[in-house]
């Protein structure tokens, strides 16, 4: 009985496609065909694969050019192969192979040969395959990645603003902890609008600011002779900053709307020390609301790259360096692990203080990230809630954290009922 697999070598403008029956005992016989990457040709590709009765398709992850090919086959080829009579378990399966795992010998790179090599290595299980979520989750990822890019732009703009003030001899950043805080913004806006009196600018600061009015007047003294071009550049930076923050707020609301059906998963994940509503949404966008793709916590931590490595030769282990994994999840867990290590009274605080003297800060935080990753799988996959096992957590600190999370969720449009203090906790072990 024949079993056909197609390999696709993806380029920006064209696709090299080969089909072969992999159940034969002799050498594979490939049938190749070139397709363009425009939408009409992608529909023709799906029709051709249906005509050839292809069961599985494997393609190479070339930049972002594989995405329209994947989505076209997901729409026009995959459902028909899965719903036909006599469909097997793997019928209609799409595979995305990392390009590094399909490299050929130097000087022997040909498009059709690359596509043939994809099929051969897929059958031999020599390809490194990527996890590609469904279309809805890919949309979540697009929103979270765009929000991360905007936040990076905001940090970059913050640094440029501080550099501009230093060049203009405005030493405001030496006295305020946050150059983009409420007090600093009022002073910078007045400075950009043409204010030349240091005392008037210092009076705009909040009374809780630690810097005295005399110190602020001294730091803002250069505003009396500030050149107009600096004021215009400062105004442009503040307008750009306001625009970025508006866009970030819009993406926050967009993501909250998309994840509204999975509100319970967001709430449960946000209860973990070090995590919050924002990081919970990002994690769900990366691994899914139930982490169903990963059968165990070990497999999730291996995919993320938070587990210890194992490089062994001749019975000697040469390195425990963690493998490369999903860079977005690694970034999130690095941030949440640092935050969890500073959460007083939590189990992560105990683990950090117990291991930092032996491992150092970076490895101790990596160990916490590994624990958090396994905990994330438990919370999402098994539907349990986090229960703190640290000894120094009092009722007041728990209530403060709970109400902070409720405020964040309500600001994003979720409907949250305050917890009943008399009701026993349904949490499970972490």
C-alpha cells in the first residue's frame, strides 16, 4: 500500500515541491514540480497534493516565507485529507523542519534535492521539527510579540531622551528614580513648551519626591539658556512616547479580548509568585491555554530550554549548559524567575537563598525558572491552582497580591469576583 509524503523547499517567490511513495523497498522515486508563492498558485499546490494523495507534508522554515504556504495547506489540503474515508492517524499532518537540520553537503545545494532530503530525513527521523500552534494561537503570538517590540521601542526612546537631556545639561535623571514618571513628565512637558524658570519647573514635582526644590532648581538651571532646537527635540520625544504607550494600551485590550474565553487559565497562572497578568497572557500565547502539545512537564521545560543540558562522551559529562529553546519563553521565565526570587516568604525565595552561594546568581535564577516552567505545566495542563508552601507568607500579603491581580484583570475588561475568605482553598501542590 502506497504512502506518499511531499517535501517543499520554500523561497520567497517560488516553491520546489517533490512527492514520493515512502513504502517502497527500493530507492525513492520523486516527482517534482515548481509552484509560485502567490495565493492562486498555493491553491493549485493544495489541489495537486490532493490529486497525488499525499498523506504528510514537510517544509523548511525559511524566514517568514513558510507562513503563507502553511496557512494555505492548512485551509485547502489538511481538512480534506483528515476527513476522507480511511484516513490514518498521520493523514493531513504538516511538519515544519528547522533549516539547520536539513543542511546538505557544501557545494551540492539544489532546490529539488533539498526537498528530497526533507522527505528522506523525515522518514529517518533526523529532522528537528518546530512546534507550530493552531491559527488562533498564532494570532495571540503575533499580538504579544508586537507588544514586546513596542516595549523595546519605549526603552530605546527612554535612553535617547536621557541622552538628549544630558547633552542639554539638564541633570533631572540624577534626582528622579523614573525619568518617565508623573513628576518628571510634567517638568519635561513644561520645558518643551518653553518654560525658562527653574523654580516654576521644580514646583511641578510631586511633594513625595525625595529631591528638594533647591536640588531640582540646580539640576534644571540650564533651561534658562536652552536652545530652541533642544525644546523641539524634547517635544518630539514626548509625543512619540505618548503614541507608543497608546499603542501598547490598545494591544493590551486586544489581547485581553482574544484570551477572554481562557480567563480562568490567566487567573490561575497569574497567582504564581513572580508572574502577573501580563506574563500569564504571554505564556498562554506561547504554549496554549492547556499546554496540550506537551505530554509532560519535562517535555515543556526541554522545549523552552530551561532544563539542564547533558553533553556526555566516554562516560564523562562535559557540560550542563541548558539547550537552546523558545526564546520568547526563555525571556519571560528569566524575568519571572528574578521576580520570584525577590518575593519574600515564597518557596522560590527559599530556593534562591539556599542555592545562590553555591551556584551564583545566574544559575540559581535558572533553577527557579526550571521550577516555574514545570509549575506552569501543572497549572495549565492539570487545571490546578497554586498553593504557597513558603513559611513566612501571612494573610495580609496574600490579600494585597490578590487585590493587585484583581485590579489588573478588571482594567483589561475581565469580570472578577473577589475571593471569599471563608471558603477553603482548592489549590494543589506546586
